C-alpha cells in the first residue's frame, strides 16, 4: 500500500474484485484534496499494486456533474436543483415498507446549524486541473506521433523524456503543492487531532449516519434495505472510526471489508468498516471555507474557532454520506444474493439486481473487453452515485438554502467540469484510435514506461483508478436520481 498511500481514496468495495483474472477492483473512497484526487490502483500489471486485493484502490476526487455524452446531452453541470425532490410520501409504499418515521426533524432550508439564507459572494472557484489526465493526453499525443498500434499488453513505445520537460516539471510541482496543502496547519490541529478532537468528530460521524438513514426513510427506501445497512455498516464507533491523525500519506478515507479474524486478516466483504482520516476532513472543511458556505470567517477568536468547527463538520458530512452510500450499494447487493454468497468478493456479479446497472448511460466500452468493462463500469457507477447522493443528503439534512446548495455543487463538483471534458475526450480518442485498448490499463503501462522518473510515475499510478474518475467527474444529479430511489423502494 505504500505507493498508494498518497492517494486519497481507497477502495472499498470489496465487491468488485475479481472478475477477470487480475481484474481491477475499486471502489470506495474519499476525496482528499480538493484537487487531488485519486488514486490508484493497481492491478493488472502495475507493480505498484498493492498486494492485497482487498485494497484495491480507488481514488477520489471531487467532481462535477454532467453526464455522459449519451446520457445527458451536452449539459454542463450547471446548477443543481435546490433541493432534492420531495419524497414520495412516507406512507406506505405499495411494494412494501418504508419504516418508521424519521427520528430527527430536518431544518427548514436556510436554518439550523448549517443553513444560511444566503452565501457571501465568493469568487468563482478555479477549475481543478487533474495533472494525471493532462499527462495521459500528452502521452497519447506522443504515441500518436509515433504511430502506436494500441496493442494491449505490449510496452508503450515512449518514456518520460518524450513528454515536454517544462510541462512535466510544472505538473510534478503542482502535485507536490497539493500534498503540502493537505496537511492540517498547526493552528487548527486541535480541531482534528488528539483525543478531544477524536471524541468530538467521532460523535459527529455517528450523528451524520442518523441523518443519512432519516433521509433514506424520507425517500421511501424499504425497511429491509435499512435493516441490511445496519448490518453492513452499523452506527458503531468500532465500525465507523475517526483516526484523528494528520498525515497526508495516510491511506485514504474509505469503507473497507470488515476484518473478522485479525490473525489471518480474513475479511467479510458483505460487511464494511469506515476509517476516516484527519486530512480528508481538513480538505472538505477547506472547500466549505473557500466557498464561504457558512459565511465569512469571523474576527473574534472564539467565533472563528466555532466557524472552523462547523466547516469541519459540514465537510465531514459530505464524506460520511458518500461512504454510507457505498454501504447502501453493498446492502442492496447483499439482499439480491443467495445468503451463502454474500461474503464472496465477486458476489456482486452474481446478484440478481445491483444499483450500478442504473448508470448504464455512463458506461464506457473499456476496449470492448466484457469482464474489464463490468468491473470498471461498476466502480464508475458506485462513485457517481455516492457523490450525487451525498449532495442530496447535504442539502436536506443540513438545511441548505438554494444559494448554499448552488455554492456547494459549484465548489465540490463543477470545478471539475474541465477535467470531465478532458476525460471524455480521452474516452473518445481511445474508441476512435485504439478501440481494443482498455483505457483503465493505460496508467499501469505508463507507470512502466516512466521508470526512473518518480514524479511522472506517481501521476501514472493515479490513472489506475480511471473508472472511479469517470464517476467522480459525473456525479449523479438530483434530477437524474429518481431511478436510483425507485429501485430502493422496490424489493
Ligand atoms: Zn467513493
């Protein structure tokens, strides 16, 4: 894992693994860096890959909206609807079962701890540049010039020296800057690090889970899925854990299979554990501050501390809601499997139904290799849904006003719209010029080709999580989410 450590997101879903020999596996994740997403993965051939399957890695950035080319026509992410649609009536659902009434009342928009009727004018956020995607594009330019035949499995006919040296230096320096910015500064460490912070944040994580479940109830999610969610990732501090660390090199925040036997590291893929790292919360809180979602920074020291704490707990909610959505995806799969198959790593592929299939409009061909495409598209869909659902819960559970909802979408997702456009151009370029090459394998091949250049290699490694990027860069927009919720209202 050490090579992967710098990346943000991890993988979590056990479920995805092993379809094809050596197939990729990804899932889970968090977004450590505003800019820096991702990470990772390994697999098929990347030496750097983590040894264990369970650790596949996936990254996580933040990303923008917009759907795939086919899905939504050309749309720019634009503004999200102010609030998630109204729930389909809490009463009985024909198919059965919304459970008890929510145990908490959500604040009216613009009220409560996080609600504000307006947001101070903040400069529009700069677009986030994902250096690894830019590097990928430059490498494809070189390969095109060299007449590369796109043969999958052969070494790429290029080296880091073929990339414009000034561009490469600039990108590597930018990656180093992102790493530095992830570290929690000393003057704010007390809110994130140490026992007092740990206890406080731990309580917030569990509170966020209660909010998430109340939101699911409000959307009419069947009781059986909620019950299974309690099994997959219960609101237990031993299962949803805050580590109170300040280490940009820590493994990314993620949901991972539950270790059932410490000695042998035996894992149960049908149940998850969430481990949240301080730098990931710092990153989320930073987006909240920059967007001035909770107003400008107050001058009074006590008020300033409270403002930082609220920003921490707002960013925390985005992370926790995202990760809980991975647990919900897993719960859904569990209930559509024979009980004896539930803890099998690849069991999702045997499930009678799975939520990822709802995102077919965003699926890629991945070189036309079915087994690879199945895994990659699953990883994509998991992240697309997790980010999109996290936004809906934030708006509702935190009582965001329309202005805050717009600012949140803009800061977390729209900033990656340029990166999304580049990513889709990369997809089209593979389909047109090298149609048999699975683009998710390109990062591993680049990693090999860049031997001797650590900075370039590190970016190449991130491209192993390309399928997850496709999801992060195209989060499920509220107006596209009805099929997702409808599926959860049906057996
Ligand atoms: Zn994720």
